[in-house]
């Protein structure tokens, strides 16, 4: 059963200790005085992530045999410190959202896709950030290589059925609003595929 498989991976990747440090900074802020068309002024801070604004691509990968590729990885500030999510990652400088989607899918899972459909884009936290997430449905995915992870990245990937995907979402294993949003947006399509198969 999927619960047993996922629980075993979660146990392996669970955070056992957190130690606060002060010499590592990924985030930065910029302060602005903004002038509105109505003559008013407002002060705002903008969050910067690394060398970019934090925009990301999120991918729902559907394999040639209609399974979904999910990623299990440490999310140390969540209640369980591990989350099951769809592949996703930051859009790098001078990279398009589509190129980032293809790159992140390959790096995190070792899969490529036959077709990539852009489903929309939404701001993450537009009160303090210009970061915008792009959502993709990747069709006819198939494995072409091993994962290509960063040194401090620990991602286990797993193929699940559409029913198992809904189970993971509906039972709190998937903690990211990004994953939840794209799954719900694609739910009618996924349900139709699942019904045709059964």
C-alpha cells in the first residue's frame, strides 16, 4: 500500500535536530518607497531569493502508463519535517519558466516529457515578493537518467497511481499549496483518465 511506502521514506528523511546558525543567508530584502497614482506614498520591502526573485515552475508529471511522479523531500519547517510534492524548482536567471520546468523535472526525477502544457501562473506572496509560480502538466513522461541533485538536496521520487495521488493529497501527505493547486486544477482530467483505465 502507498501509505507504507511513503511512511518509510518519510521516516528516513525526517529531521531529528535543528540548530540555528547565523552565517548562512539565502534570502535578502530590498526597501522601496512607492508612489501611487492617487498621490499617496507607501513603504514596502521586497524579498529576494538567491540571485533571483524566487519565481518557480511546478510540474505534474504523468507517465506514458498514466502514473504520477511525486517527490518526497525534507521540508524542515513543516509539522512532520518531510513532504510529498510534485517536482518544482526556482527559475534561474535568463531561463524561461518552460525551460525551468523541463530542467527541474529531469534533475529531481530523471524523467523527461513528450508534451508540456502551461496551465497558468500565480504569485506566491505578492505582498512582499515578485515571485510568480508557473504550473505545468507534463504528459507522456518517461525515465531517461538518474536524478541530478544539488549537494544538499535529498529527493526520493516515486511513481504513484492517480488514486494514490488523491490519497496523498486528501490525507495530508502533500503540504504545498503549489502541489495541491495543480492537482485540483487537473482533478477532472485525472479522474477521466482513471475512469477510462478501470
